[in-house]
C-alpha cells in the first residue's frame, strides 16, 4: 500500500492550489492510499488528516509530494536541501512557473536546478508550465509528467454552505454571473485576473435581470483593486465578496454563468472546471487552453467578452444549461502510478 505525505498550502486561504490539494487528499484516500496532509497555509475545518507543518515532518523518510510555483522557489530550495540530507524521496507538482527577477542570480538558479534534478518526478499542470520550467532551468527532468490540476470536486467543497455575506440582490437575480480572484495582483502592470475587462464588459450589457458577484480572496495590489471598485461603483448589479474564507463551489452551485477573464494562468482553470462539473455556463479568456465546453472570448477584449456573456445570459434565461462534465477523471490514477514507479 502506498504511503504519501502531501506538503501543500492547504486552505485557508482558498486559492486554486489549496483546493487542488484538498481534492487530491480526498481522492487518494478514496483509492486506498494512506495519505496525510501537511500544510504550509491553514488547516481547513472538517477535513481529516491535515496538520500544520512541524519539525516532526522532517524526521520521517516517507515519500513527500510537494506542491509549489515560481513564487515559492525559496521553500523549494530549502526543503530539497533537507530532503537530500535525510535521503527523503520527493515528487514535485509545479502549478505555475512565470519568470522572476531572482532567476537571473546564478546561485539561485543553480540551487533551484539541483532541487528539481533530485526530485523523483516532476508533475507540471500544463505543457506551458513544463516548457517554462525547462526554459528557466535549462533541462527537463527525465520523469516529467503533464497532469492537469482540475481534479473533480471534493465532497467537502460540495457540502460547504454559501457564505452569509453574499448580497441578497445577487442571490435573488434571475440570471446570476460569478467571477473570482484568488489574489488581486499585477501581471505586466495590469490585473492578472482581468476583473477590469469583466466590469467593462458587464456594464455594457443593459439587462436588469442579470447580476454579477465577484469573490476576492486577498488584495495585493491596492491600486488595481481600487480601480476595479471605481469602475463598478455606478452599477448596482455588481457586488463583491471580500476575503473569501471558503471554497468557491457553493457560489458556483448558485450561479448560472461562471467567468474567468484571466490574462494568463498556469493551467485550464479549476474555476471553469467546477462550473462545467456542476452544469453551469463556463466563460473563459483564450489566454490559455481551457476545458472542453468553455465559451471562449479573446483575451483582454471586453467587447468579445460582452458577446459571450450575452449568449450565455440568453441561454440561461430560457432555462438552457449545459450538461454536467466531470473533468480529468483519470488524473489521480496517473499520480498514483507515478508514486508506485518512484517507490520501486
């Protein structure tokens, strides 16, 4: 029987990587794996087997599955050094790998290359992430696998209630549109999540029956956030949920349309996969490859996004909703097969 320790940023906060880790832990256990969660973030309520990372974690040599991205390169370098000293095997999932100025430092790049080279395997959530990792490090790990992160929803997410601070006007609207942003942060000087594009597009739609809820986790760039608030200030149909402290699934269940206007991201989007899995209209920018069934619009184009929203609003008003599509059903089996290979 496989024994695995997941080292992840479990929620809270409730970003995409955190929710992926919840789903992976639940799925591994459902498949008979002895799996425990060790959190670099919070400890979610009502999820068994998750504890905060402590010194005792490093006393065991049981296989570790570490989840990271470019922003956590310091942790990657440190943890790898410890695991190499203690001869602890580790697998790494990379959820994104965008360029950072620190990667110009030869020492940082050398340490990072060594950290990835000594992993038993590397999982990239998309081909783009695998290519970015190879381009930065100058090599591709011989056991690199591309496995999308959009695992099926966990029972814990589906059972979670809708928060009490969601606007009544949105809850009662005949057509409910949802968007989310884990962190309001800049990408090339503009909002990574494209909330400005969404507000422009929605404000151009003169439909009193439609309402937009934007759920936000953390605000890193205050100027970008204030700009979005100012753009939305004259449209009472747009409401916000700040400091999202739970999973997005209850919002998706209550929505008709889920929008992902991101300017870029590491993979197809867990948010859009949730929408498709729950039989909701999924609208996404064409910045990256999206899940099958997504209604696409041109990245950063509010006019084309308005077109896509018009189309989905009309369908929702008629009661025409898409069939539910469960994504990536074989991902856990692929991950478990990888565990078995590296444990030999």
